[in-house]
C-alpha cells in the first residue's frame, strides 16, 4: 500500500504563510536582556557549521546552510522533512 499526498486545491496554493529561520537559541536573565545595547553579543547554542532550521507557520519543514545570494543572505536547503510525520512543532516562544 503506498501513501499518497492528498491533492491541494489550487486556490490554497496562493496563501501566504510566515517563514522563519532559527540559527540557534540562548537563555538569559531578565537583567542581562535589559542591558542589551547595540554591539552586545549573544552566544547561541549552535556551531556555525550546524544547519539552520526552517519553520513555516511555526513548524519545522527543512534544514539548510546560510549562503550569500547577490549580496543578501540566502539559505541552501540540505534536508526537507518528508510528510507530516517529519514536521516538528517549534517550542512555543522560541521560533
């Protein structure tokens, strides 16, 4: 038995959804957060060579690496989550 993706009505394909990238996470004390100024550094929990997570509408759908595209940041996808079973929810407040 093969699993087939249900057909998506064409009218739904034009709906815009929020897309965000997560480079990493960090926790800090409220006092430290209030002391943030231009030039402040925030250490993240991820090494530069680790993949960035891609979220659409709050759900992780892919991973990739940051690249430059005509002078702007871009993302080259290295992994796409397959089907609903491979999509993980973003922890609330972290995406």
